[in-house]
C-alpha cells in the first residue's frame, strides 16, 4: 500500500513540513509506503513549499511588520531565472502579531511592499507573490506606498503611513515612480481565495470580521475601499475579478497597478511539484489543514487536491472539524484533533503531541 501526503500548515502551530513528516514517519513505522511534500495555498507556508522543489536562496531583509515594528524576514531568489518568491505573511501576516496587537484599521502592507522593492533592487525580473494570512484590510495601499506611489488628500497634501484608516482621505494618486520602477518586471500573484475586492463576497465583508472589524466598521471601510478602487480602476476592470479580495484587497492592487496575472496558490504549487506524477501509484492521499470548513473546498489546499485526486481515496486530517456539510465523494474519512482527541485550547498548547496522536488514528 502506498500513501501520498500533502497537508497544509496548521496556522500558527505546525508547518506543512512538520505535519507531513510526522504523518509519513507514523505510517512508515507501521510498514506503509508513504511520501510527503509541503504544500500551501499562497498564504503561510508558501515559501516552505517553494524551497522544497527549487534551489532558490533566502535573501534576508529588515522590513516593517503590519503595525510598524522592525522585523527580519526573507524572500527567495532564483538567480538563474531572476525570479523572486515573496510571501505576504512573512511581512504583513496575522500571525506576526500578538492577539492584542491585531487591528486591521491600523495595519499596513508596507512591509510586504518593502520586500518587493528589495527584490526589484536585486534585479529580479519575475516576481511571484504569495497572498494569504494577512493582518490587513488596506487594499494594498501600504504596499503601493512602499513601491513609490504618492497619495494626496483633498487639499493636495501628501498622505504618508497609509493603512485602512487613511483610505478615506485619498483624493488623488501619482503612480509615476511605481510605473518606472516595475517597467522591466513581470508579476504573478498566487492567492488563497477567489473573492472579489468589493460587495457581499468581498474582502471586507467576508474576512473583516475575522480580523476584528465590527458591523459599523465594515460599512465604513467598504465605502472607503470602493472610493479607493475607483481611483485605481475607474473602468471597474479589476475590483470584481476573482482573487482581488485576497489579503484584504492586496490582490486588487497587484492586478490594477502591477499588471499581475493571478492563479490559485494550490494549483500553482501542485503544478510546480508535478502532483499527478506523485499520486499515480498511490492508494490513498492524505491532506488537510488547521481548520476544515466549507471554505476548505474552494480555493484552499484541500479543495485543490480533491479536484486533482484522480478519484483516489482521500483522508482529511485537521485541527478542528467544522465542515458541517456533505463531503465530496473522494473523501473517505475525516480525522480531527478537536473534538476527537482534546479541546481547542489544549491542542494549541501541545500541537506536536496531539498531531502525533492524530497520526495514530489513521487506519488504512
């Protein structure tokens, strides 16, 4: 019997590499042929998945985190192809902040823009941007500021330190410096969601509450985002495109200002690792993520793997099982830490221990 393992990270606790290697070791110890690869959907763990299959070098950088604290992080650079791989979560991610620091009103994607700027300075001509796991809802305005865009209010005064709170102050935008900077660079964004920028399925209404926006704040910031979108996209070409709502609207800014092409992150990674070749002889595929819910089946790792599973039997493992709906026919079993093994709080405190116990529950 052969098993192929491709599990997303359990956000904030276990990386894709960690859960994959623990699951493979557990099965191999029971004399089951098992192979694993790290995967990601564009969010947290995107660079880990890239590193496993490409000989790209880590380039260390000092940038600002979402609330302006200086941090050391990195992007990956393949000198042969002059391609940089940049993960938004490494600079502007939700998990970079303590719970009491998380505030999407004040948070900015400026640090993400700094990473892009440094990759361009390093002569990257192709840049792949992994979007997901952001702490922000700024429509990518912080990123654009870091790349040289200039923003002015209704009194023609320069606005700096852009974030979601300042979106409503913007009257005009000068992109001249940005256009000059990126004229020899091609961008691709890989996203973890298909949401547009605006509307009932947009970045603010769907993901704002998860980041701390109240009902009244959602109405206000949706209005600010709409006005901002009209400035960058007066013909409304990009704001309703799938993926424009990724990472609090960064997907929109990448499309409108960087002329980036867009692809689901899980499809990008599965193509990169030649997924179909790995599963040809597999009897089972084990996939999963921290929280398994309805969103998991649309644009996330689990959904992407099921779509390309070639009718193999799929087992889903997760930290928390919140699916609450009919499962695709390919899924033969769902095994979760919560509530099958322990409580949510205990699972967070002892993630390695309880994931190992989960591995022992896998019976083929």
